[in-house]
């Protein structure tokens, strides 16, 4: 039996939202969950988010994409001097292992999870990535500056040369609605800032959304 393929947008430390969203989606052993990055920063509980994702990886099929905030965390932990030069680099002014509350440090297991994340993921008909892409380049030639950092506000790329539909995050949709352009869907719906954490079944178009406190919005569909 073929399972669902479900993408989850930028979580940004919203652990209550993630817990409620996973309960609503109720992933089974045949389902594939693809998280699009930015697990840490801005929200109240980055550690809780990583704990849930580590647990989810143990018991289901999980693909995790690395976001720019996750990259900043890894760079800061490694002592990189260029973190502050990156957009939003000032968000990582504390020690790299103390993201939300100084008394709650991340463990080697949390960092190991982030280090194992992918730059992108492809299926037969979809491409999953954090930020943006060059439509004429195959995915294995895409620069990480696009995959991880490029905002869609700087320009909407055309359909990818593969013909596949791209599912992305990173560019927060402050109206709480999925940006659906047909060839490109952005599902970062601004959970930490008062919007929603979104999960999308990429084949059926079914949408689940919950707010930062875990309160669910009525289920809907893109179709």
C-alpha cells in the first residue's frame, strides 16, 4: 500500500504546534514526512522540536531538510566567524548550544540530527527544499545559497527543468495562507509570528494547520 507524502513547513521552535500537528496528521508506517527546515530559533522551544523530530525519525519515514537557521546554529557551534554576516545572523548571539533558554542546552544528539539533514529531496514528481532554486539547473548542481537562503520575495523562479512541483518554506507567508503557484508551493505560514504551522499532503492537497499553542484550524484542501 502506498502511503502519503506530507511536507511540514518552518517550525522555528514551536514545539506545541509540532506536537499538535503530528497528532492531527497521524503519520503511519507507509507515510513519508518531509520537514523543510528551520527547526530552531524564534519560537519558544527549539530543543522540544528537535526531540520530537528525533523520535519521529525512529518510528517513521522522515526526511529532514536543513534550513538557514539550522545552518547558522551549526556554523556558530563550529566557531565560524561569518555567522554574523549572514542574514538574521544576530539571532545566534548566545552560545550555539543555548538557543532559546540559556539553562536548556542542546545535546550531541540534537546536533547530530541537524548534521544529518539533507540539502533537498526529490521524488518522482516533487522537489522539497528550504528556500529557492535555479530553474535551469539539476538539483545536484544547485548552490546552497539558493537552496538555503534565497527569499522568494527576491523573485519567483519558473518551473524547474525537471517539470516537478517544488515545495518550499523560508519565505514566511504572513497572511497564514499557502502560496500556491502551481509549479511552486511555499508552506512557511509564519507560526512563530502569529500564523500557522502547516502540513501539506502533496498529492491529495489536504492541509492541516495549527497555531503556536497547538490549536487546530479546520482541515482544508488546496483543491
